[in-house]
C-alpha cells in the first residue's frame, strides 16, 4: 500500500509524546479575554508567540504573547466568518472567509490582512492546502483553485470535479493529494490539474474532513459518519461505531489516538486498529468541533462553536521520555538518526497542521536531516522502517 502522510514531527526539544488515558475532565476553556465564549472556527500558531483564531462574526483574534492577551484584527470586517487559517511556505498567512472579503492575505504575521481574490469566480473559501515541495497553494471553494505566487492570483483546477463545492485537502507522501467535495473524495496525482473519484456519494453527502495515516485513509462525511479504506480508496467501510452524531466536522491523528469532531455531538477518540470510538465530551457535549490542533506545550486544542478548549499534557498527552528503536539526537536544527542495522529508514517531518514539510530516506549508519529551511515553530517527527511502523510514538521538535 502507498505510504500515507501522517501526523508526526518537531525540533529542539526531543520529547516523545505518548498519549495517555484521556480523562473525561481533561478539557478546559481557553481564556480569550472578552472573546472567550464566541464561536471559534479555526486556529493557527505562528513563530514569535503569535496565535490567530478565526471566529464566527468576530473575524480574526490575534495574540502576540502566546495567548496571554487577545485583540480583534481590525482589517477584516468584524462580521466575517473565518473558516480556515493557513501559512504558506513563504510565511504568508491566508484566511478563508465566508463573506465579502473572500480570501485574505497577511505578510506581517496576521497583524493586517488584504483581500486576494484575483482569478476566483466565487470568493467564498472553505480551506487551503499547502505542500512544502510544491510551488502551488490550493484553495477549496466551488471547485479547486491554485496559486503559484503565494496566493496573489488564482487559477481554476477543476478537471473531473464538475464544479462541486470543496471543503478540505490532504497530501500523501508520493506527491498526490486528496480533496473532500460534495458527492465524495477525489484524488489528483498531477498537482491538481485533474481529479478522479476515490469515494462517491450522492451530491447531498459531502466529505468534510480527510485523514491519511500509514495504513489507511479516513473520510469524515456530513451524513454518513467516518468511512475508512485500507487499500488506497478501492474499497470503503463504515467506521462510526460509538459516535453519537454522524455529521463529522474534523479528524486528527495524534499518534496513539485518532480524534473525530462532530456537528452536535462533541469529540470522540479511537485507537488506530480499533473498530469503535469513545466519547471525550465532558465540557464539549452538544458542541460542534471544527478543528483539532496539537499546539505548544503538548496541548490538544478543540476549536468549537462555543470557544476554544484545550487539554493539557497532564490529562491528555504525557511528556514521558521513551527510547526509540533507532537513536535520535537533535542539535540546533540538525536531526541525526543512528541506524546500526543499515535498514532503509524514512524520517518524516510535519507541521502542527499535519502537513508534510520534510522527508528523507537512507540506509546509511546515520541519517542526517538539516532543517535550516523551516520557519521557527512546532513540528513533529516520525521514523518508519520497512519492517516496523510505530504510530504510537511522536517526537516533538521546537525550532527556534
């Protein structure tokens, strides 16, 4: 089976994240000052202690002191809904709004934004796709658009999509990409030039979230719960046992656990290989969970329609150091992997959004990866070998 992109990676602090037993009382509301109870739609961490939150009706909230204080961004009109936030390889922040502003760009860390809709036939955007090894940035709207100039201009990339509304992206490790759409899940192997269906529904059913792990593709839908394929999308099976709401809004692979967010049923958790989900809903019951993010301090964030919630390391993700089968050392921005058996090993680096940002294979005694090209921030590292995949361990790196 094709190797899939999975959440894993990070920098100066070589700590293994071992998800422990998630306590039912683990969620706590994040203090956003006077904005703590407003609906939140998206979340993004940037270098230099900057955080951005996209909201419903209050545009973008920005903190420049690691979340201690928040202000409303004045340059996007205050009644905008900001559905998605992303950062490009050049460090530009993109905001997908549901109103008159369309796609907005910021080149100053989210302090100011300007509209950037040249080439779009419809300016309402739902999500972005950014791949570190491609010149293209992708936008999900009615169909797919892509930009080769850091989001300044957009071109249609809709062959095979037939003008369907699109919702989300995911990239695999072989330069292929998926888009969730009205009526199913579509795949492109040519950087979005053409699309082919991998999972088909009627137009009233949409794929709202995509998760690629080492051995499976997960598709969250708005009517049929979670679907899973273990053969590159050839066949699919339902994977929703235990979930009380079949309208899925978000999916996350956090190493030892998978997370699913729903429209009105809160959050659920499952172990890879399990056939059921368990509620993780004290303080989230009845809420819509738009997004999960693993952020600074090993905190798992849930972006919900009643505010931002966090699960601290003590109750959700432990910091216990654990030995890897292959020795890993980190010095400055260089990761060294000891490989005494001279096996073919693959080192993959992902950002906090789960996007692959670096990958290197080697069968030498040492695999050395230089990360100087990556912006400062939080990343995750995963090591795989042909004979062993350990999805339960996550190495966190803080690049400064």
